[in-house]
C-alpha cells in the first residue's frame, strides 16, 4: 500500500493535482490540520482539509484520515508525531510519501527530518520512504494585488467624477480608496507576510540535522542514560553510573568503552551528544537532535549491548 502524509495549509491543487496528473498510486492519505493564524485562517484550512478528504476518496479511491496538530510551531512535537506516523505505516508494510509543500516551515522540516532519520535507522525500509515537494503553477498573491490596483484606479476615477458618485457615497469611496492604498503599500514593501512571530522566547526555530549513521546498541544505552539523568559532569561520571546500572565492574576497560562510544556520538561523529570542556573534564549531555532521538524512541529498549 502507498500511504501519503499530507500537512494541510492554504493550498489545494498542489496537494492533490500532481498525484492525479501523474497517476500516482494512493491507497491511504493522512491529512494533518493545524491552527495557523486567525480564526478565519483556521476555518479556511479546515474547509480545504474537508474538500481534500472528499476528493482523495472520490478521485483516487484512497482511504483518508484527518489528524490535528495542536501547535504547528512546536517543532519537537511535530517531529515526534511525524516519526510515530511514518513508523506505524512502515510497520504495516506500507510505502510512505511525505508531502512537505504546505503548512508552516516548522511542520515541513519536522516531517522531512523525521523521514530522514528513519531512512538512516531502517536501512531495509530506505526505499519505502519518500519526501517530496510540489511547486504551484502560479501564485495568487500577485494577481490579488493587481486586482486591488484595478479597484484603486476605479475608485480614483469615481472620485474624480464628482457628482456621478454621489449615489455611491463619497465618504465610503474615499474610505475604501485609503484602505486599498495602505494595503498595497504594505504588500509592495513587505510581500505576503509582516513582522516576526515570537516563539518560545525567540524569533528563530532552529532545525537540527539528523545523523547519517545508525545508532549502535551500546550507543543507544548511553543516549537513554543521558535522556533519563540529564547532564553529567564528566564522561567518567557517566561511565560509573552506567556500570552501576548494568551491574558491571567499573574498570579502565569499561570506562574506555564509554569514552569511545561518547566520541562516536559527539560533534565529530553522529552529533547526538554535546561535550563542553570544564577544567580537565567534559560536561556531557544530549544535543538537540539527541533529545529528539530519545523522545522518539522513548518506548524502545535496547535488546543487547554488544559494541
């Protein structure tokens, strides 16, 4: 089966038309809705989602489901949700296609990175995971602006007509003209968006990049330990804690094994662990992508500990 995961924003054609035109097999569709902007925006997006649900069924014969993303600007939650959705479809034996053409960039990047992570982790399923983007034939914003300019010219002509516009109400015409001029000025100066939204105390949402290498069993154990206990003052402290948890003797050999694996997980390796020099020791903690890895694998336990 071919499953398509489709985040729904303010687009319709680019989410379904390429699949119809290219005669792509679509057996199952997961539509993701999110609250974006004003109440009118949210309702508009929901209407599109309902239309897409109907048309995916009627035009492509696809089974459809709709899910809601509570916060489209919460990258971590979107990554976790994407990871779970893709994993569930792969476990069913389905090919998974992730459309990243719509929705806020946080959602698109979260789904793309989750798909990438699973390509790395599940080598046997690599060819079953697809991330794709579709470009529109044209953008409506410029046409809307041109239509608005025509309206401005019409209102200007009406005002210049003097008595011919009495029945329209000169004050109403003047009000609409001023509003249209202001809107055009903002459009010409700033494009389709205005300002920068503050999210979690800042204005940037950084997207971590997944490792290109799979995580080995002993490395998994280290990541789970860091996820459970947080930062360690040194790698030796981490090794001692691991030895106690495993019921092993804390020896130079065991310590060296931990140091080696932490190095493999560090900035020069897979990037899941951060190490900050502090005197003669290195504070050791999960990186952002390491935190996401642990969060996504929170229900998974390592089955063996060979290096």
